[in-house]
C-alpha cells in the first residue's frame, strides 16, 4: 500500500469519527403557560413527556377531568421532535365563547 493510500485511509477514519461525534440538538421546547414538560433537555435521543394544565387538552384528545393525556416526543437525528410537540387548547367554555 502506498503512502497516499495510507494517508487517505487515516483521513477517512478521522472524518468518520468526527461525523459520529457531531452533536445533534432539537429546537428548544416551546414555553406555553398551559403546558407542563418533565424536562427541557433538547439533545439527540432525549425524550420529553408533557401534559396540559387543568382546563386544557390536546386537540383530538379527551378533556374529561381525571382523564389526563400525557404525550412524549423524542429528539431525532433530523434535529426535530418526533412526534411534533402539540399545544394545549382551552376546553372551558360558556355557551358561545372560551373562558380561557
């Protein structure tokens, strides 16, 4: 094996090592006053669990008292939360308008 081939192999190994060591972060978790998160960690493979405060629920989920929905999302390699973090919506209403 020639000198240039050995240099190329070493460079390739170092490049591969650097690629594996690159850090992945997801966007910071949103600050919504009606949502609680168990963590603010946003690095690769971190999992956050979150839920809505009383009077709020995730769209499409039950909002019955005592039936709290807890969701989780993971920071994946594409630098996104998966599944996407959902916002809570007000469930307290009078006849025609939201109380929240």
